[in-house]
C-alpha cells in the first residue's frame, strides 16, 4: 500500500505542534478543553502504548507532548454507564438507572458539562456523547454531553468568541461493525497482529483484529483533523487535549467484562507549555477523574459527591503527584438486553498494579448472555460481521478451541483473582488457590470497605432490583432476529423473545 494514501498528520503541523518551542501569545486563566474519545478501544492498541502493528501517529504525538497514563480504567466496561460516570465524576453504583446500558441518567446528578456551562463555558459535543439511552425519557432538554454540533469546526464557528469552551469529540471508531477486509485493505498484515492468550490464534481472528486496527487508524485520522482545526483557528496553544476511550474492545472477554480487556483504556492529557511533556504516569486513575479535572481547569467548584479526583497534581509541571491510589474499584450491571426478563450480570472489581479481584454477584447467570446468542459479545445478535465470535461458536466442540469458547461464554465462579504480572492475559483464576488466600481476603475487604463507603447497594443491602427492571430503550434487542444467513449458518430460530 502507498503510505501516502493514509491521512497522517501533516509534517508542517507536527512541527507547529512541537509545543516545547511554542510561545503562547498571552496567558489565559481558563483553558479550552477538547476531549477526543474513541468507542471501544483497549489501552494497548496504539503505537505509543507499545503496539507495533497499528499506526496512530497523532495519538503518539499528543502523548509525546503530554502525559500518558499507563493505568487508566473506565468505571464500567459498558458505553452508557462509563460515560455517565465520567460526566458525573461518580462511581456507577451511585447513579441508579445510570449504571445500565440503554437507560437514563437521572437528573439529580450534577454533570461537569452543566457546571462548566453555568460558569461561562461554551459546551458542545458530536457523535454519541452520553449513550446509548434516552435523555428525553428523563426530561432532559439535550444529551448530558452538552449541545450537539455536526462537527468541531462548526462548534468553533458558532460559539461565542469570548467564552472558553469545552468540546467532546465522540468518535464512532473503533466500534463494531468493522468492514470485513478493511485491515488488509489499509495495509495491515494479519500475520503481524498480536493475538491475546484468551483468543485462538487463527487466521479469521487475526483478520478480525486487523479490521479493528483499521478502525483505530480512522480514529487517529479524526484526531489529526481536529488538531488541524485547532491550529487553523489559533486555539491550539490554550487548549487542554484529552485522548481516551470509553471502555475496552469488542472481543470476547473485552467489552461488558470486568477483565482488563473491558476496563483498561488509553488516556493521554496535554496542554502546551503548562503540563508535563513526554511523561508516563503509572498512577491508578479512572475516567471518573476527568470531571473534577475539567472543573478545576475551569475554575469551577467540584461537588463534594464526586468520587473522582482531579488529575492536575499529576499532569501540571509543578504538580506534586500526590494522587497515589493503591487501587481502583470498578463495576458492571446490565449491559445489553441479552438474558430472559432483562437480567444483568452484576459484578464489582478491585484493581491494583499487581492484582485483579472480581466478585460476580449472580454466578448462575450466563456472563456473556443467554445461549445461543451470547449477546453481550457483539456482533449484535448475529446481524453484524464478527469473525472471532463466529469462529468460537462454530468450533466450540474442537478440543483445541473449546477452552477459548468457555473463557468467552462459560459460567464463572463467584470470585476471580488474577496475578497481572505473571498472567497478563488473565487466564488463570487464583481465587481458590491457598497460596493466594491472604491476598484475596485483603482485596475483598478493601473492595467491600470502598463499596460501603461509597454506598453501593450491592454491599449495603440497599435496593438493587432497579438494575434488572429499569427501562431499556431499544425494543429491537428484546426480541432479536438473527439474519437469514446466520439462521442457516448456526441453525438458529428466526426470532427470540427475552421478555417471556
């Protein structure tokens, strides 16, 4: 492939973005904030994070001119609650129906977008923003992400020129469905793809990952386009840039799972001349920390109920880096409507730099959704391309494939424990290993204490039924119909009913 066909960041603009040599025109107390978020991208799938196959020159550039976080996590491995937690700066179990996919975000919770707007910021977004869900059903006038715009350029044209601004560029990439063959078409050799240990190393899987990489490269091009707009409008030097993803990739054991592949996300923050440059931070942080960070940047009071903490002590040049957590606590409730009667798969997890401990509250339920769909693993009820999932299902009786199939969809014990350093693919559950009993006991106690402190009904004995019964604003999911091709391929019925 001719590499000139790839829309890499122009060399002249890269030079302009070498902020170490930039001279700001003037000091402005309140910076602009540009957050560029990918949709379903795991932390390690970018060049700057060590992936040698996917090409992300724009993300890599911003990281070299800012702070790259190695241990950033979303509050929940699901789009709607992860974004709700980020907007509110609160853990998902504090948000009632806001902890679910395709639900609502109750209006009682303060959002950084509203608080900044009340304090003089122009606030806008494009793409998904908060969602999927229904803000109308909750009486909101617009998406919790702010005022919708067709593009970043339009926002800058239409906003009041005197106001600082906060804009959320919410990309669709690399959300499924991927275009089959797009990876190879983009010049990505499936042979060079790294297949994690929880997936079978097979050509269909490699091609699926290559297609995912092509989608990441499209996201990186979107970053480049946004930076060109900033440069052209003269807004670059007083803009804090945040690059992140909402949750992990759409592969088995990824999205909708509390394993690292569902929760561990990329996070990069930069501001020319004001923040540290070419620095790697190993602090344990979450996307919940962005709300108080943005409020602090905007000179806006941080609500006491926010459980997130400002990241400014880590990224500021003179910051003391005193946000040194021993762990972060994450959770999930109902992802998609993929079990009879709309039941979810509730769980909580505590992640240190060495270990991941997970508590599954309903181990009798299917973690990936009821068979035969296993719908928490996209490709959307057998209607989208999804070579990895299809390969696992078609070959589940093959002794070489069956262990991968069970890792993806099999029922799980009430407790799981993984040694991250020895087992980065999180394949070996140590929860029943006597050698790890004290570690498990300590982590379980730390997590329980944190959940009680933050008033999680799962541990305080409060009302939890809401997460299984809350409205789900996608009716088609409740009575899924696989495509005709998939009906024949997998011997499926023409329709299913999860409401019975």
